[in-house]
């Protein structure tokens, strides 16, 4: 459904989708002071809220048609829509139903203040279930292992299928990431690797058998996670996410046990450019730790990205607009490229938006 966007802090909106990755998305629509959240698959209302717009809007639960868990999900969906569409950093929350209120407190998306309950965008956007493909699970037990001479935590099993999904309102489309497989993704990867623009940087052009071995090797490697990015089901890019501690970069970078790094290619020219970069870069998968490993994200100190602007000037200029700084030169096994580095402390406590402040959504999965 179309999203109305304007300069007004109280612009009406319809069809804002939350919890896409679970397969039962919720849709939020606001007009004339009433915000309704519906189950998109069943087309049934879950809750209705009265909303007073302003620099710090007030969200009050007016009606609920669901149980406590679903009512809490509806409130979180409403808060995501408000903070995204209106760019606000705080929302006052008035929910009289105590079990729902208590559940929102336990999830960390609403906190009590002296003047009542409040949702802070900087905390809401760390609520990983909004975008990850599986419900939160218990932390994976900590045990150290050795990979060659590198000591690191034993990693949980890698996820399969869709691991991340999120509605991008300025594109009016849904961004998804799924674990790559040879059966379904080899043809796309083979074509992309032989694209001259991609080959210039990746230098992995070749026949399909070469790329079959390449992809299967990454799937078999416990410290690598190959992912395919899609917009509304159309594949457009490829990500390689790695645990920094086990990677060849480890001797040249003071890696935390749970830091991750990433490489990316955008294979479809129609999906290149700022409008799409601002959709996927703030949500890049060095931070989303899908499936059973979602618990580890709160331990992550930083994410390493591709080379700095002196190596990729055009993309570097775009990345600079996403609150990313470029650290000093770091050796990298035959490559002295500087790497982009995003630390937790560098992410601003602002609501997500279309351009620069969208980087806050990286935090959405730090505490998954």
C-alpha cells in the first residue's frame, strides 16, 4: 500500500509493515488521530491507538482485539511506524492494560519515567524480533575453540532461509536477506561475478563451476555466512559476513570475540545508487546475527566493512553520509586497504530516517 510522505511531522500514512521476517506482518495506518494495527495476512484488526502528534507524540491504547502478546506486538509495530514516519526520538506511551504494559517493559521498548511510560527510539531500534527471521532463543553456551592458531568462541549453527526482512517506506518495498544456497543462488552469483563493474573490485570472474566451488566453500566454512539480498523477492546483491576473530584480518585488527565483518556486491545495476544504499547499508548483515546466534549481537563492539573512500571513492562518499568513519590503514593478508569501521558508540541516538540518520537501525539488532 502507498505511503504518504510529506514534510509534516504528522503526515498520514498507511500500510507500514512490521515483523515481516516472521511471515505474519503487521500493518500500521494513521489518520486523524487514530492509528490502527492489523494482521496483514488475515486482514484482521489487532489494536487501535489514539495518537496525539507533536515533537514527543503520545500513544494511547484505545482498543485491543488480541491477547497480551499480540497486543504488545501491535504496540511495538505502532511505535516503529511513528518513529520512522515522523522521525521522532521519543514517544509517550499510555497503556492501561497492565499485562501488556509489563510485557513492553520486559522487552525493553518502553520504560517508566517520572512523567509516565516512554518509548525511546534508541532502545526500540534494538528490538531485533522486528526484523529477524526467528524468535529470540536462549544464549548459545560459551565455549572456546581453535581455528588454526586463532582462539574464538564456538559458533552456533548457521541459519537457513530468510534471516532478515524489513519494510523500507521510501521505496515502498521490503528488503530481505536469505542464506545463500548453491541450488537457488548460483546462477545469480555467477552472473554478478562476471559483471565488469563487479569483477573490477572482486576479481572473481570465471565459469559456473568455479563459482559453484566458491559458494559451496563459504557455505561449508563455519565462520562465513553468504547471504542474498532481495527487494520484494527480486535478488539484487550478495553479502559475505564473517566472524572477524577467525578471519585472515584478525592479526591486523584487535577483534572482539563477537565482532563481524562483511563484503558486498550489488549485482543488479537498477538497484545501485543512494536510494537503495540507504535501504541496505544501515541494516547490513555484519550486525544482524540471525537465528540461534542472535544473542551474541549485544557483545559486538564493531563491524568491519569494505575498503575506504580512497579505494572506492564513489561508494565511499555515500558511506560517509551514513555516519561511518574510515580507520587508519590496516594490513589484510596482501591487501593494505583501509576498512570501514562502525562502532556501537558511533551510532547516533536518533530515530531512523531516509538518509543519514537511518544508520541508527544498525543498532536494531545489536541487542537481539
